[in-house]
C-alpha cells in the first residue's frame, strides 16, 4: 500500500518539511521540562512541541472537546490530507477509514477534569471528560471531522503502536481490494468493502504530571538534567530515555501509483517469558517482516532502530540487527534522539522519516552519541547525515510489555 501524504507534529518541527529540515540539520527538540516539579520525577528533559498553536490547526469547537494528543492527531491528519492533495468530501461514502495508535489516551484532559472533581465537586466537570480521555478519542474525532464511514479502529501497544496502526490500515485496504475483486457491494458499508483510503498513524501527549508519574514505573527514564546527554541510544553512556510528544499521520491509498513509497512488509511479535529458551522477539519480527516483503536482508539499505537508550535493551536490539544483517553491514539511525520517545507517535514518526529518507536518498543522523561500544556491532550514523543509495528501509519499534514490530518500506 502506498503512502501518498505525510503530516508531522514533532518537537523539532510542525509540518513535514519543517521537521525534515530540522532532522537533517541535527536540530534537537529536547529541552528542560519547566512545567514539572523536579523533585517528583526522575527526568526533567523531554521533547515538547513548543511551536504548536491549537487555533492554527483545530477549530475552536473541537479544541474544547479534545486533549492535546488528539489535537496533534487532528493537525497531523489535516497536514497529511493536504500533502496528498486529497479532499475527503470528494470520496464515495465508505471510501475513507481511520486507524490510530495511543499509549495513554487523553491524560492531560482527564487529569484537569479529575482535579476539578476533587476540588469543586461533580458539577464542575466538563461534559467532554466522557470522551476526551478515551484511548479511541483521536480516531473518533478524526473520523467525524472528515466523514470517514469506512473501517475505523485504534491500536494500543505502547511504543510499537505507530507501526501496528499503519499495518492495520494496510490490512484493511488489502481486505477492501479483495472485496472489490470479488464484486462485493461497496454501498453496504459492512467490513472493508469500498474502502480506498486510510488515514493512519499515531500521536501522543504524555507530559502531564499524571502521565509522567505513570511512566516512572518502568524504571527506564533518564535522570540526566542535560538535554544534550539525557537520551543517548547505543552510546556507552546511555542511561535511559526521555519522553516526547507529537507523532505523525499518513494517507495510505490502495489505488495510488505514486507517493512516497509503499509498506512492503510487516510483522509483530511478543518477547518470550524471562528464563525461557525461545529466540528474542525482535529477531523474529525482523525476519517475518522481510518474508512478508519477499526480500532478502541484503536488500535493506537502512535500519531506523527503536533505540531504547537503556544499555541492556540497546544491546538486545544491536545484537538482533547484527544477527540478521551481519556486523556493521547496514547503516543504522535513531532520529528520535532529537524528539525523545513519543510512545504511540514514535513508530509513525519513524516511518514518515524513513519515507523522506527514501525520497531524498539520505540517512538522517543520530545526535548526541559520541561513543558506540564495540560489542554493539552496528554502523550507527552519528553527527551528520549520510548520503547513500536507498531502495528499502526497515523500521523497528518495541513497547513496554514485550511488544515488537518491524516494517519494511520500499521506495
């Protein structure tokens, strides 16, 4: 399935080309989090979308109904549709569907309203509390705004969710193609019949006090107060990750012949239980995604790594990449070193970045990293972009709880 439109809302750029220019320039969106009490949280660094003004992207009537994460999703969806040159009003009734991912739902909106409940009583809670906190709120609001009556859904698999949502959209479009070939009645509105276009991706706003507190339970957040050294995936001094907000939405069109590229392969796995003898889940996800794409490992020209920034997890990922592709056999990059880990928005943003890399034949850098341990056996692109011939890219994502996802993109 071809991606014909991309919309990005990221800490280092709002708008696809703005984000891409900043990424190639190595411009980081990480900074000190000034809205949090440093005594209560392990990290005081994060990726904030500072240049996002709700009134520029979301109608006032929707702004009061939605959490910041959903507002990002609405903005990214509008940018993606404009980039694709697609007006949903010109599509048949059931031609458009929506799939998004989320990790924490509308946590900022929910916290604000619950504080009103505690302080002032139930009469002071806004009516939109009933929907704005919900993990499916972004899918719901995007589908309503554009009259999407095709298949809609939401995926909840933490950091792997962005890839999983795009894969679900691809699955729905494939089903629609099969229905069409079989002569299914597109006017019936059931299943995926008649669906031609999917809006898919993920956005997140996990920087409210409540959301930050929930994240501390995984024990993986960096305690560094230096934005330049807090998140160092695959570095010898890696000490954890920092969170970020934002993400990306994309237009997938089963009838298109152009666009940025195609989703050629995908797979998802779960990590084995501790102490078991099964192979690591990430290895199996990579190999299955390559089989789905029907290409050998040697045809992958760049890997967009998950880049946990946690030494043990970095070692697992580096080992998986080296086992599949060979020692230092393929360029590896972690552009999220400039945004932080965006949870449900991360995979979608990495896919958008990989497609832009395929378009411009350049691998964006990993910033901040100065020393990659020799044991990692990966060719990490650091400091400056690297111009190399690119035909296919692999994007990896892992979520807390054992989620693994791998996606192959083809130019």
